[in-house]
């Protein structure tokens, strides 16, 4: 960052380009979503692992519950990642019609 400015500077061939605060906020929000997605995936896999190990110990078997729960955690994790990513995109990016004129778009049905 430039010590005389509050906003970060991007470099280009023509010189520094200031990043608008709105873009910086979006970038930080996307980074937060990436961190949240990664952490939730790891937590879900560890929960499946420990639950499977516990069930295996309770029933006196070696492996089937752990393997089943780990395999079931894969589609659940993908579903959660997709939901979080789509929710974040929806929250970060305003609808195109509202961004253009600041009001809600009205569709007219033509016959």
C-alpha cells in the first residue's frame, strides 16, 4: 500500500492503478468464502472419520463404518460447498438490473 493513500495499489505497465473500496470489499468477501469452504470441508471429513472410528469400536469391527461415513461425507461436502459458494455469490453480486438503474426490473410480456 502507498503510505499516502488508504486504498491498495495495483501495478500495470502504465503505472499504479488504485483499487476502489467496493472491489476490495468484494475481494475480501470472496477470500472469506474460500476460507469458510475449506474449513467446513475439513471439519466434515474429520467428523465422519471420528464418528466412523467410534462406531467401529462400539460394534467391534475394523473399518466398515469409517469407510462408509467417509464416502458419504464426499457428496455432503460437495453439496455444502456449492450452497455456500452460491449463497456468497448471490450476497456479493447485486442483480444486473438493479445495478444498472438502481431500481427493480419490470418484465413486460409480449404476445
